[in-house]
């Protein structure tokens, strides 16, 4: 897990959702004192136990998790690791499956996890922006107490179409969007792809009110 000081968190994560589900505790303000891990994937037990079946269902998931050494953690695993390492709070999310049904599966798990661990976990939603359900699923998850969307991956169609609808929605809700990116230099590794800086820059320029976080982006200061 990577760690960041609280000041590195996007503002939207520190705010209560505009509309909080009745009785939900996951949208409560978090203390954010101490170490915050801003990027943690969690998986429901059915995906951890049946990894091989899910590898067949999503090319991007296969790319990252075909190697059995690629560990998958449940929310309980993460809480245990946080306690061992002295991490106060983690921002957790599932996996950006292309299938909206699989997104709902991981989102339901994240919603449960943040409700089970108020004050320790803040959650983001995974949605398929290219599907007609992308914004609807984001709205469902924010209403249930999640703080934004992420970590999403840009597939072959680029940051077009439904991505703009999602950006407008998240900006209106003052909620961040966390995107998978990577440095354009250095060695190849699972998850590294062609994510042109120009594409992200154009998207950010089109949505100046959106809090956009580019995970793993780096490599050359002149790019930023
Ligand atoms: Zn990630």
C-alpha cells in the first residue's frame, strides 16, 4: 500500500456527500489524522475465491491478476494491514470492470466495507463510463456514501462519450475522479499502457471544476 499525508487527498474526499443515505455511517466526516493510504483495491470474497472465472470475463482484470502472485485483499485484510502498519484511514475501491454488473458487485462490497469500518475507510465507486448506466451507478454509490469514482481505466475508446457525462456529474457533486495512468518512461509491467498525457490534459481542460487524480502518473517533471 502506498501512503500519502492527508494534505495530498483531493478535497472531495474530505467532504460529506451532498446527499447521504438515511442511517448510513460511511458518509460521515472522517478524522483524517495520521497516515492516509489513498489507493487501495479491495475485492469481495467471491472474486478472490473464483479469480480464474473472473479472469475470463475482463481483459484488463486478466492483464493485472493473471499472475497468482498479484495479491487480492478483502476489506478485512486491509484493516488488519492498516493496524499493523499504523495507517489511520484508507481510500478503498474495487476494480473497473467493463461489465456494469461486475462494477455493481464490487461497489456493493465497498459500500458495505465503509459502513462496517466508519472512520477507517472511505470508498470510491467503479463504473463503466461507456455504458448507459455509468452516471446512474455513480449516483447510486454517492447516495450510499461513497466519495467519488475510481480507480477507473481508460479503454480503447479514450476519454470520450460517457466520460464527459460522468465528469459533469462528479463536478456537480464536488466528488473526485481517480483515473489509472502511468509514467510514459521506464520498463513495462502489468497495467502499464498507452495513456497519453495529452489525452488527460484535454480532459482536465474540458472539466476545470472536476477534481481529477491521475494514479501512477509521473516519470518526468516536464510532463506535469
Ligand atoms: Zn490501482
